[in-house]
C-alpha cells in the first residue's frame, strides 16, 4: 500500500470517527432535552436523590433502546451516568468535584479541563460538548445564590453547595470561551494537626498561633494565589472560643467556622441596572454595629482595608483577615495602597501609624516549587520608628535545596526573639513553653539521646515554661 493510500485511509477513518462522535452527541442532546421535559414536574428533595437517579437510568435505557440501537451496553451505562451528572450534578466536571484528591478545577473553554492534585496541575480527558454546554453549567452554579452572568456582567464569583469557591468569566472578556475556576474545599475542614502533618508548619508554631488567637491579637495572613491563605484563616478561626460572637465577611462565603455563634455576611454585585451593589466595605462598617467579638474578613483588596484597620484600632481586637502579597513587608505596602483606595486623603505617616497600631502579626504563606504550601514566616509588627514600620520575624522557613524528586528541602526555625506582645499572653492566662522561642531547639534534638549533654540541655528547655 502506497503512502498516499495510507493517508487517504487514515483520513476516511478520521471522518468516520468524527461522524460517530457527532451522531452520539446529537443523541445525548435529544436525550437530555427529553429528560428535562420528563422530570421538570417531579418534585424530590435530597432524600429523593437516589429515586431521581433510578428514574434517569430507567428513562435513558428506554430511550436508547428505541433510538440508540447502535450504542453498546458499556456506552449506555456511560451515557446514563453522564445524564445523572447533567441533571443532578454539574455536568462533566461532577466526578472531578467528587474526587477528594482534586483541590482545584480549571475549565479553559469546552475542550480543555485541568485539575490540581497535590499541588501539581495536569490536563484531564474531561470535555464539554460546546461553549453553550459550559454556559449551562455556569448558570446552574450561580443561579441558586442569586448571582448572574451575561454579556453585561461577564465575570462572577460564586460557590458550590459544599462551600467550594467558583470564579467564572465568559466572552467577550475570555477569548478561549467560558472559563470556570473552582477552588475546592475538603468535606471535613482541615485542623491544625492536618497542617502539621502536611508540613505547612511545626508543632511549636501551632502552639504559638493558637496562643495569639486566644490572646486576641489582630492577625493578617498574606501570600500569593493558591498559597493556602483561606485554609490557614479557617484553622486560625477554629481557635476562637465558642462563647464569642463572630462575624465573617466575604465576597463568596468560603469560611467553614464550627463555632455556634457565627454570622456570615456576603457581598452583593450590582443588579442589571448597575445598582444595589453591597461591597465588603459596606459590610465591614455594618458589622461594627452588630456587637461583634471578632470580625473575620475573607480578604481585603480595596478601600475596606481602612475600615478594617479602624475596627482593629477601636476595640475590636482579635480580628483576622487575608491579603495578597509576596512578603510581610509587601503586605504592609499593599495595605497603604488599599487605604488610599478608600478615597480618604491621609498622609502616608498617618496611614503607617494606623497599620502599626492595628496589626500585631503577619503570617506569610507560600506555595513552593514542588506544590507544597508552607508558612514561610510569622512576623511581628513591632511599631513605627521614624517613618518605617518595624518588623521582626519570630519563625521562618529556611530552604536548603531540592532533592532528586524535585521536593523542596528545608526546615523551620525560630529567631530566638521574644515578641513584644508577651504581656498579652499573661493577661489571658496563657503559658507557653520556652522551647518554642529557642532557635537551637528542634524535635530531632529533643529526641537525640546519643549525646547525654545535648539530651540534658534539650530536656531542660523542654520543661521550661514562660511565666511572666
């Protein structure tokens, strides 16, 4: 057989395959329309979910028996599952949403769907039929929470029923078709022990952060996109005593606080006439009138930073928030910029005085090259000297290299400097082991009995308790 004949044969095979795919997609579209028509008057709650699945499978089998004789048994089962995902779930990405190993889902138009697993991004074989199919899924996500997306408002932030964060952007802003980004939340909120197990921080750092939250320090979690800021904020919030009234403020509600007395506030976009928007800043101001013990803002990114600082400086100690930045110093610079975005003409020194007085601690988190997320520094804001805000690292992560598998190597260390707010711990009756501030101490040293003098020294440090 000549090369030309082979190429012609391959072309014919390709055309036949494309024709089969097209015919199968048309069959699925007809089936989907019939199912929607058949089930629209069927009223079932969550308890009837299994009943609904059974009805979809039954109707799909009857439909394919009449109109899809050429469909194999394996394909029928696959089509039935696709219809269940379409009717009950979120279309082709439903299995990804249900996969516990997937932490993020990125739909780049109808034919390219990426996921993040263990900090690494990979392409999947999941695909939508066309752009209209993607738009239908976006509508299904945003409609239940009163959001909308169309050409007049082509961007939207939303959430799934389990609290996972969703961002969608559509043409004409997106040139690759509708784009969906889903930041998944674990069904069971992470605890501080989970973060220790993941290597995000150490036991000593965890003990220190718990003390800081209970002593009502104002804490700001900084970091880049996907560095784990919201997860850390969730864990920090879990340290808040259950007898306190907590108000959370977010663009799309993500925080999963377990305390009984929590009020969740969510901003609102403008309506179709461009009116009625309720911003984070509006909610922060309103929260001050709601007798909060703690104010937790999902993220400050604009003029609400000024109101947040005012709250921290006017008796609302123990406030928590996050912000995007490359380092603790950059976070302070961003805060200055955000305060100026509030439209108040304040001198830079006055803004820095507000920041230095309001923020007690900055926790900076990073996603490293190998995909792991670590708290790379816990930094105290010590005050203002001249025109410069003084920062002091209490804990840092020191990277020593990368192993042959590409995994980042390093260790956490204490600077050995006691924070200036130690008297706050005394006021709240909190006692901390001296060991957490000892730069030479580590779990490895503590457990090393090969050197008697080292073991004796480490036990002395370990048994020491800070009593002020």
